[in-house]
C-alpha cells in the first residue's frame, strides 16, 4: 500500500501524488477551516481535475477504474485557518478477502 500525508496550513498546498487503481482511502482530520479538494490527473500530473471537495473532517473510500494520479490539498483562495491533516492511500497490494480480522 502506498500512502501520502500532509499537514496543510496554507493555500495552494497538496500532498505528493500517488497512482491509484480500484479502491483508495481518503482521511481528512484536524482543526481547520477552508476547502480540501481531491484531484486526479490523466496526463502524469500536468493537468489536474477536481474530483470532490470537503469542508469538514472526512473518512471514506473512493474508486477509480484505471491507473490515475491523485492528490489532496487546498487550492489558492480556499484556505481560512488551522491545520488540515490529510491522508490518501491506495489498495493496490490488498490481497486478503477479509476486511475484518478477529
């Protein structure tokens, strides 16, 4: 599994990119005000397209059917205050059929 994280305290700040295929995880926590944007790129990171936005803490799973670069961050003009702790991880190496282990 590949994961990227960032503590975002300013506008125009993003995680490093990761390539995802299939399911991926998004985690946004901290005490912050603004808008975190999930973006993807089909051309190796030259052009970024907005996929979703978040204005509060969030835990969730996304899905993309093809190998695509993703990143999370706060765009110019979307930061107000605080620290948004963001994490993005892929599940490419997940081989177990069991999600919950007892």
